[in-house]
C-alpha cells in the first residue's frame, strides 16, 4: 500500500470515528449549546438541546453534548431558545425602524401599508443584502374607496381617484393588478372604516363583497393572499364571504362570522396591543379625547372577540400594528405587549408564543422556512433569559438574535 493510500485510509477512519462521537470537521458552523428549547411546534420544552447552524440554515437540533472542530460555540448556560418572532401586522417602513424591530427579536414581518410605499424600498434593501433587517412581506398601500394622495402619488395613472372613490369590482381588480405588478407580497383591502381618526367610523363598511372578491381573485393569479382591515361587523362578514385570508382587528365580529372564519380557515390578527390604553393618543384636544373614549370601548369589545375566537379554535396571530418609530405612540409597541394582552384574554402561554411564531409563519405563507426551530429551516432564532411560559415579559429583553444565520445581537454577559 502506498503512503498516499495509507494516509487517505487513515483519514477516512478518523472522520468515521469523529462522526460516531458526534464531532464534525467543518469550520463554518455556529453551535448553540446547553439551552432549553421552545421549538415552535407547541410541544414540551426540550432540555439541553444543541442547535447547529451552517450556511444560514439550522442543520440539526440534537441532545447535548456535541462538539465540532473549528465551530463557534455559544454556551447558553440554561437560557431559553425560541424561533425569531413574527410581526404579522406592522407599518414599519424605514431602515431605522427595521433595525429596531430586529433588535426586539422580530426576524419576519408583514407590512400592511406605508405612505408612498416606502416599505417596498426598505424591503428591497434588506433582500439585496444592503441592510440588516427582518424579512419583510409588503402590501404597499391599502385598497379602499378613498385611496388617498400617498397611494396615488405612487400610481399616478389612477389619479382620477383623487376626486372620486374607488368602487366597482373591475376597478378594484385593476388597482390590485397594478400593485401586484409593482411587486407587492400581499394585498390589503379596506372592508370597514379606520379607527385611528376622529373623523372616520370604524363600523362603516367600505368595499363590498364583490369588490373584495375581485381583489382575492386577482391576487390569487399571482399566488398572493389578501388581508382585510375590518372592525365593523358588516364589513368583516363581507370580507370573510369574499375569501380573504385574514381579518385584521375584528373588533365587532359576531359569533356567526367567527363560525364562518373557523369553517374557512380564516386567520384573526386582533392587534390587541395597539387597541389597548398603552397606544392611546396623547394630548388634550377634543379629537384625542374622542379617540381615547373610542378605544376604551373597542378594546373591551375586541377582548371578547379574541376570547370567543380562541375557544372556537380560530388561528390567532400576534402583531404590533406599529411603525417601530420612536416618535410615535404606536411605534413603541412590541410583540410581547400583544402577547401580554393575549394572556389577559385567557390564551395559554404556549399558544401565545405560537401566535408570534408558527401561526405567523403559516399566515404569511413562509412556514416552509421559518417559524420553527428544526433541521432545514432558516436560522431565525432568539434567546431569552427566563422561561417565557412562566413570564412572557422576558421576551422584551432578547439576549441573542440570529437573523437568517447572522448573529445581529449577542449579550450573554
């Protein structure tokens, strides 16, 4: 046997022995070890799990101990590991806001409207690798009778809607088509009025069933989903009948509408935190006082809806409905605020966590790559100090954030 063949055989034997011992040779891995794992499936907490990350992907999750030569090993010292959080209804649109969201543990977000479609640019900066931020799925604007100047500045060919309302199924279809051609990831329609303005009525229906159905049909041609802004009962009922994928807010949903949502598999994104007193507008103006009064009533009604939806088994999803801008009241809301409010509605701690992980991934259509911690998924991971099933507030203070395999926050002191 030649010296070269003897060397190759010895090397092969060494590799085989190391594999039997669970010791790899690749040097480009990051290993999280000695942690408790809440994997996003809803199963029990797993003790002393090792997560191997390679090439932005979770390669495997195994019981410890595990060694790998050349790898970066992070000893979690008994802390808790979860999938990165998913904010399924937000309005962040700036690079700075994207950074704040990421630092809070949000690794995926759905942006349902931003002025002048700014979120599309921020999304593309992230996708092209120029900016570190959550994966963004963006609607552009909201399709409703009053499209508004920021929407029409972006699509000036529809400028006639500066002076007239958008109505008619074919007209709605044309607007949705234009949005899809611009590259939006999701379509948002207005099924009822705004809640955050003293001059609008959140119970007032907007687009009707046929108009919303046209939006759903057009979006489906592109493989996209439709979310419906709906506070009022009539508007929400029309949206569910038209086949939207999710109801955003749902403040005044009836049991009949909830039953239909359960039947159709429609998701509920209740935006509890933004409806709570913590997001009340400041100031002593008459408008601010009117809004605070409105929100007190709406929050109470929404809590009742969430309790009923949870009992019926309707999938509930977490969100902030905020901008992550420091100067705005809603910009200071974070996902754990919403989870705290879910617990107050009787949602079990594990189900609240699933609302911000697995359920969000399913709603956004990205469940094949994120929302769970298991082999083959993108490495979207957070680490917190304590068990969030016992104290959800620990999620306010992530110690490690890993976004698509990149460690963007690490402070395990």
